[in-house]
C-alpha cells in the first residue's frame, strides 16, 4: 500500500514538473513592430475651390508611431486628382491607436463635377484610391487604401 502511494506521489510530482517545464518554455505575447499603419479616407468636405480631406491613420504596432512628414496621392475613378509632397506634420499615434489628419487640396473642375454628380444622385458612389508615404524618424513607410464615397445625408458638400 505504501509503495502505491509513493508511486502515485512520484507520478504526480513528475507531471507537475513537466507542466512547469512546458510553461517556462513558452514565449510571451508577440510584439508587433515596424508595420506600416492602416490608412483610410474618413471624409471629404467641399469648400470654396478646395476640399478638406480627413485621413485616418491607425497604428497597428505595439510601439508609438512618430510622424514628421506625409506625402499624399488621391485618385477618384482611377484618375489622380490631388498630390501633396511631404507635408510637415507633428503627429504621434499611440500603440494600437488611431489619429485623424486634415489636408486641404485644390480640386480641378472635372473632380468637382464628379462630386456634384454624386451629390445630385446621378451616381451611386465615387471610387477613391489613396497612397500615403509616411516619414517617421526610422525610415519611410508606404500605405495604400481604397473605397467608395457617398454623400452624407443632410450635409451638402460632405462625403464619406
């Protein structure tokens, strides 16, 4: 009887040691670093001769993202309408955080007409594509996004 109890105790002690050994070998949570942020065109507001773009930047990294300059290219219906070369920004996006930046761009008559057609209901949506080149202190990153704009009900000249 005593030998059976000793055998069970040794077996239990061996299993406990095995569990502790396996638990000690596992790594901690994976740290995401150096990934380009996700970008999106939040909204467009048409003003007198220019458009205000609200661009969202989502940091997917586990470390803070510091930006000093941003280059923007925007297209509507696969036609480039706006380009901004390295606009200085002083932006810090928290780990796993999100920030919105506003840009003012000039629109040509053809681009304004696309927005007017959308506002009048002559189009269901307006396809957009955007490329951002972000210049953090550690090196350049490129992010692209695309989607469709729709008029905001009750807010003339606003699109999301």
